């Protein structure tokens, strides 16, 4: 490793002995500078994400919760800018290709963090899809619970929730006073996501779940009884009163001040904020209008494919086939256990096909669970929860078991491909095993890459033989159409003045999604501007890269090797992915 040579003092060497000449400190090489910035950043990141730090094996912050206050956000943005300044001072010329990617990924993450803090929308701490109250309710699933120290840490964090909750409410209240409040049109039923966490019996609480399991080996039976009693007291006297506090605030102070408009453009700094979200979520320089036009083209293409499938299945047109798919009871599970069993069986079917399409598979397994009841009715049809190898936590494929008449079985192949394998679990679990800096393994998740990959795998399901009936084929096309419609609907809502009714009508006309799913999805787009755009943008780029590789390599193209290469550096912005695949094509062609 080369180092820069420093000059001696300006005096001629003949004037004083060489041994007396003071040497300036040697300047570190760029690679060493970068390694130090990455190490410093990761140490800081763990300190401000203490719950995640615990899950990753860093136990210095076990007695803390993260800080949702604006003061903490300002301090974090200032720290991020400091790291960014240090990165910008490091010349790329002294870095090898892998180090340049590390630098570019960290720089993108830091720039986005600094940019987000400039907008008042940072005070909007919940959407119809997530919120701090639900995040905290997942604590038993997010941290290790195997030893006395684990349980002591968990109980300490339950005791800290009042300060956390009250700080989050204070930020939210300030946002409301400045016009940063969710639209009235998306808030029906939101209160249930808060009150649903409150259990009539503390032993039935989600927070008590760790104490219904096996006693840790280093805890005696008498001590275990004390732990259980402490948990019951904390749940009833400390945690649940705060959920009531938030519910009261929401119904008394927040809901009455919700806004009539639905688009982000109606917020202060709205147009600029939305353009920034489009840039971040797609990792491109596309404008909202360019995204909208791309969506219209994709919708037209997919609609033509849906017509072909419908006619091949014996229907007059796609509308007739979709009407049957939405209403025929043979396509719907009669109880939650049946739906979960069908999802689990579909997942195992996918597991068995993976080695044909991937050279490297993750060690971490995943499970299948229902989405918590208090959020299920207002959220999406499924989602994935990442695991943690250091903490011994598996990934989770969460399935929505509410409103069973709206959860068709013909969606399961595409849904499972996306949320479990070869989609989110395969990609994220592999990322956690790569030889990468910790921040890239555990904290880098670019929507266009992560969701683009998951959507790409839905299409890969054609080659995997997942869609062996016309209903499943239409289910996949409906899912692809769903993501294409997002490009139109999200930009329509936030940049073109669309109403919620327009968005729902557009989704109803073009997808096979059921009414409940459409309502939940449109609410999500309204309350989380821009996030839904990354799916189709990312998928189109990955498909284009595959087509480029197939054309360039011809018979030398290896699909398993291509997939391993796409997944081989974890989540990155799309321009870095393109550079990697272009390099791979060049190397294999040579």
C-alpha cells in the first residue's frame, strides 16, 4: 500500500542535522482514509440505532431506544454531512473498484439523509403502512431473547417507551401546526393500529410473547417468575397507557386537522419534496412527468398481454376473466389457517426450484406468519421482515389473513416470489452474508434495487413454471400491472392533481386486484409519496441488463451466473448495478 511522501522543513538539509528535522505526519492513503470513514460512520450509526445494534450483536446500547426528536434528526443530518465532506475529500484515483463502490454507496445514503432533513415532511412520522407504535410492537421479534442479559435489556426498553412515544407525538404535533398532516382520505381505521396493540390481559399482549416461551438457561425458575411479573407490570402500567395516549391524541388533535388534499404537492415545499422522493426512490434523475409517461406505456403493453391470456382461457376479454377471478369463491380460502398453509406450501415449492436459477443461496431460513391483526385490515396483502444472522433471527414472510374474500389464492405464486423467494428473502439474506462493510450488509436498502429485484423475480417465475394455470398467469400479469399503475397513480396523485377516486378507478380498470387491496394500496401511495415508484423502475433496469447480457454473450450467457452477479454486491443504486453488469459482460466476453 502506497503512502504519500511528506516534504521536510524548508531549511536546507546542510543547515541542521537530518535527525533534528521534524517530520510532518504521513498522510494516509485514500483506501485507508475511506476505511476510517466507513468505520467511524458505522460506529456512529449503531449508536443512533440502538435496537438494530442489539440485533447485530453490538450490546453497548442495550439500555437505549432511538430518539425520534427533531433535535436528534438535526444532529444526525449534521453528522451525515460531516461524513459526506470527509468522503468527498478522498480521491477516487487511489481506490480500487470495490472501494469506489463502497464510497459511492455511502455517499448516496448520506446525501439522501441530509436532503430529507431539509423538508418539513420529516415531521410526518407515520403512514398507513408504518408508524413508531407498530415498530415498537415488533420489538420482541427484532432483538435476541436468549439470555438473562437479553431479557434485562428488553424490560429496560419497555420502561423507556413513554419518553419515546411522547417525543414522537411532540414531533407530530409540531408538524400538524405547520401543515404536515396526512390526508383525511387515508385515515379511516388508523386508530385500530394503535388501540389494537392494547390487550385485555397482559399475558396476551404482543409485548409479553417472549415470556410465554422457554426460560433462558441462565435464569432460575424463581427469577423467571420475577421477570414475568415485571413484564406484566410494565405492559399494563407503562407501555399500554402510552398507546392510549397516542390514540387519544390521534382522535382528539390529529384526525380533526387532517387535510382535504391528497397530493404531496399540497404540502409546504411539496413539489420540491416530491421530486426529491422520486430521485431517491428510483435512484435516477427521472422527473415525475417522465415516470408518468413510462407508466402509461407499460400499462398499455401489459393490458394487451392480459387480453391474450383471457382469450386463451376462453373468456371474451380481460374484463370478463377478471370479474370471475374477483368473485368466484373457489379462488378464496375460507379461513386464515388455510391461506397460511397455501402460502407456506407455495413457498416450499419455490425453495425447491432455487438451485436451478442461482449458484449461491443464503443460509438464513425464513418463516411464514400472519400480519398483526390490528394493522392487517388497512395494510397491503403481504410483506417481508428481514432476519438477523448475528441475532439468530430468521426472515419472515408476513401474509395478510384479514378480509379473506379479498385474498385470492391465484395471487400466491407471484406474491410468494416477491416477498419470500426468489425475491426479498433471497436477496436480503444473501446481502447479509456478503463480504461487504457492515453498513452495506445491514443498512443499505435502495428501493429501486430491492423492490426492482423482487418484481423481476415475479417474471422469472414464468421460467420457473410457477404460473401453471390461466388464473395464476393472470395473477402475475395483474401484479405487474399493479406496479406499472403505480408509476401513473403515484405521480398522478402527487404531481398532477389526481384525486383518490381517480387513482382507485385507474387501478380498478387496469388490474385484477380486489377492492380491499386497491383501497389499501392507494392509501399507501398517498401517505408515502414516491416509494412505490422504485419497483417498476428497478425491474425494467434489471430486465434491460439481462437482455443486454444475453445479446452480448449469446450461448455463453449463464442465467445462474447473471443472477449471482446482480445479487453479488448487495443493494446499490441502479447506475452502480449497471456498471457492475457491464463489467461482468466484458469479462465473460473476453
